[in-house]
């Protein structure tokens, strides 16, 4: 089984990324041949600052490794180290109906949030289809918001197969049901572009401050509170056992505890959860060339497969 996923270096990785994608990706590396990449071509649709692009790409790789990605099992590489993927994107674009892309939620959402409506942003799902198909991927672990992109990928692969014969495997999304969308500090989806994130490797003081700033209603300390609508409870349940979550919910309903206390409890659960990963990150940082070496090795493995698939594709379409 071949597993593939990507993550954009458009900012620093947050706990939405971790529970939406990275945790599943890391667990899956034991089950097959995994390929994980830093989607820098994709990030160019929103990040046009070369220094930030380079720094973020490196940091995403570092943080992914610190969280448990094992480079001896999974190939970790930069998307742009396999430029063949842009050639495949062109070929796929020639069978992709314009109307299918017009229906993509992520395009509409990003434009509504102020990202420039470039041709690149519009054809983003075609490049993503190329990312997936160029490695003959079987399984793609992603957050719920990427589900439609995988459907578009399957649709494009089917069109190629119908037009040119069996060229591509149809990939399956792997969306964990336990990882519904992780809420941000304001209760909306946690997202780099909303400024409502809790970073996986944020500084302690800053992380505490951000957690203390989670938006709540104005129920007084003494009054009972609704645990079912609270993002504090939702976030806590990512880090705590079922019994611990049940205990917090009980204290919500009982009244007498302010939101501040619940937030402190959330901070300490989160801080403990990522402690081993912070330790691993410090070890990696002590070896300055480690990340670059991992990326170079990953690129080599990815290129070998991409070259093979591209020869097959070129032959199939007559190039
Ligand atoms: P992106 O930051 O858009 O590159 O997202 C990287 C991965 O993290 C994708 O698989 C997303 O689905 C996932 N992801 C991002 N934000 C969230 C969130 N708030 N909740 C769950 N998954 C998320
Ligand atoms: N679009 C994905 C995101 O924003 C990142 C991505 C690019 C990706 N190419 C991919 C994810 C291929 C999985 C497979 O999260």
C-alpha cells in the first residue's frame, strides 16, 4: 500500500494540522510505503515571500519529523524537488472540466478570505491530483476540508483512464472520523489564515496566553455551563482520556468553576501531550544538517517513482 499526503508551508504547523492530518499520516507510515511532502508549489498561491517560503518549508519538515515522522519509513520531501508533477498537472488539466473546478469549495473560501483569485489558485486541485497520481498512491490521509479535492482527483483519474486506457489507480481518502475539524481560538475552523491557531511548537508563554484568549460566552463563574458547545471541551478532548473529558463536562454542568480554570486545565493537558515531541525537536535542532539530508533522501525516492509513472503517462497520451 502506498500512502501519500502533503501539507502547505504557508505558515507554522498548528494542532488542527496535527489532529487533522499529521497524526494519521505518522500512524500510517508503519502500514505501507509512505510519501509525505511540503507543498511549496501550492503555497505559492498565497505566500509570495521567498525568505518566508524557504524558512517555513524547512520548519514544516522539522516539525513533522519532531512529531514522529520516521524518515527511514516515510519519504519526506519538498513538492518542488519533483518538478515532473507540474508536467502531469498540465496533462491532467487538459481533461479537467472547467465547471468541476468552479464548484470547488476551497477556491471559493480562499477568495472570500481575500486570497488573490489567480489561475494557479483556480487550478490548485489539478496540481493536487497530479501530486497524488504521480506516486500511484492508494491512500491519502487528509483533514475533512480536503475531501472534495480527493473526489476531484478520482474524477480526473477516471477521465484519463477512459480516454487513454488504464493509466492511474484510483486513490482513497483516509479521513479519520475522530478528527472533525479542530476549532480555533474564536470557535471557527483553526486555520493559519484566520490567526486563531494554537501552534504545536509555540513558546510556553505564548501558548498559555493564546489558550487563555479562547472566546467564551459571559456565563458567570457560579452558573452551570454548556459543555456541548464549548471549544474548550472540544480541544481538551484531543488531549485527555474519555474519563478526564467526562469529569470536565461534569464540572461545566455543576457550575462554580470559571472558564479560566478550564482553560488552565486545557493548557496543561496540551503542554504535556507535546512534551516528548518538543524533546525530539530539540535533538533534531542540535544536528543542523539533519532536515536537509532527510529532504534530499526523500526527494530521491520520490523522483524515482515519479519518473516511472511519467514515462507511462507520456506513452499513454502520445507524447
Ligand atoms: P493546510 O494547512 O491547508 O496545508 O492543511 C494541512 C492538513 O491539515 C490538511 O489535511 C487539512 O485538512 C488539515 N487541517 C488544517 N486545518 C485543520 C483543522 N482546523 N481541523 C482539522 N484538520 C485541519
Ligand atoms: N491541499 C492540501 C492542503 O491544503 C495540501 C496538499 C497538496 C495535499 N497536495 C496534496 C494533500 C496531495 C494531500 C495530497 O492541506
